C-alpha cells in the first residue's frame, strides 16, 4: 500500500508486537457431545394456573355465589364481546356456567318465582340438582322472557340443552 492511501491495515498485534491469533473454538465438531442430562428440558405449564402458580378457579358453595359468578361473567362478556374471553377472565369453564345458568336466569327474570321455590339445602342436594329444580319451575312465559333478555344482552346467550 502506498503512503497517503485511504486504506489502513489494521492488524491484530499484542503489546509485544507479535501477531495475535484467536484460539480455535472447536478442533472438530465430532468431539463435542452433550450428555443426555445436560440438555435443556422444557417444562409445560398448565393453562389452568396463574402466573403465581396457584389455581385461579374457585368452587361455588352456595346460590349467592353462583349468581354473583354469573353476573361477573355477564359484565366481562359485555366488555369483551366473547364468551370464551369472558369466562377465561372470570376463571370459570363454559359448561359450569351453562349447568348453573338456570339459577341466575330465574333469579333475574322472575325473582318472585325464584323466592317462592323451597330454599337450597346444601346437606340434601347439590347445586346442579337445584339448577334442575329452577329449570322445572320456569313456565312458558318465563322462558319467553329469558329468551328476550338474552336477545337484548341482559343475560348470557347460553343455549342449554
């Protein structure tokens, strides 16, 4: 190279002036073997657990809790416009809401009929059986009112079998 050239030779030299050569990373790739236990393992995290590792789902033990959970799911549904997203945020399964929806629907659509029913006795029957009793207490006019409330968005649009 000529003096005054724009190219400069930047060499790798140590302080003593000897050229610096980087050490070879691997002599050959065949020599490097990983022991099966040294490999990274992936751990599957359950989708039902929160970030803290605790279960976010809560078991309802009375009728008031079922109605409150239904109302919370309804409020989330109005915000998110998706039942799946709403149920995920509340931490409840769709089938759980569907099975106990008759209790909340009867209490909201026809409170007088709901209060006329014999109260739920936790020692004698389950909440699922009480939901069946609520469904049997609905006559055609109450069912029509519930259907209209679902169309207006005042109740969750769950279709029960």
